[in-house]
């Protein structure tokens, strides 16, 4: 068996010689947190990306996969869709996961957290992304980043930091800053893991 961690789009992913079965894991990217305004009204945290796992049998080693890795957009924007489709050879239903939505920037009021990626329907095991937290008045500490299947929620950081805690792993939602005019953090990157079996 062999596994490959894919972090960049590959429209013609090749299987190893002798492969007949696959387990494909898809983790979509997280949403970017909103900014905090000059009056320290915090932005909302980004939602985390959805996750899906699929078992495929009856594959042949000449099959190719079309892997699309979703991107992380600018501040307060959503992570884009991550998917795995058949590029050629054995056909199967495209495995699709939606990225987390971006948090709303604070502007004279607390920003709203971004929604998590919707529950996928194309895997054998599917998990929706978690919603990002709304901006709150938590004096002295930052908001934590939002976890996903492949990302743990990062703990609170001292308020002296100019940005919130960084997202750990893949697909988590970005955190907002507790500092006046502080920038929101990006969500975690998307990833696809392809497990091959003979």
C-alpha cells in the first residue's frame, strides 16, 4: 500500500502499478477571519472546511484522477471547493467538499463567524465543517481558531499578539485578532490523501 498527500491541484494524478482499490480523503480549506476595527470590535472567525472519505474498488493502475485543491481567499472570504474526480479510465461519482465561509469583519459591532462547509454527500464517511465563532468582548485574550477533521482548534493567545492564533493542520477556520485594526487570520489549507492498495 502507498499513500500520497496532495496539496496542489493535479488534473492527471497517476496510480502506482498494480493498484486496484483506493481510499480517498478530501479536506476542504477553511474560511478567512474578518478584521477587527479600530474600536476593537472583533471580526468573526472563519468556518472550517468539510471532510469526506470514500472507498473505491475495481480500479486499474492506468486510471487517472483529477484532483482540485481549493484555495484560501483574501480576508473575510470563503475557502473554495476541493474535489476528486475521474480524469480517465474507471468512472466514479466526484467526491466534493465545500470550504468554510469567511468571518465578517467588525465594523462598529461584532463580526459574525463564517459557516462551516456543508455536509458532503459523495463519500462513505462525511463530516460538515464547524461554524466560526462570532466576535466577542473577551478582554485579554484572542479568539481561538476553529478546528476541522484534520485541524485542531488552537488555544487562546495573549492579547499582545497583533493577530489571533494560527490555524493548525488542514482545513481549520482562521481566527480574528483582539488588537485594534488587527488583521484576521487565513483558514487552513485544503488537502487530499490518496491511499492505494493492490
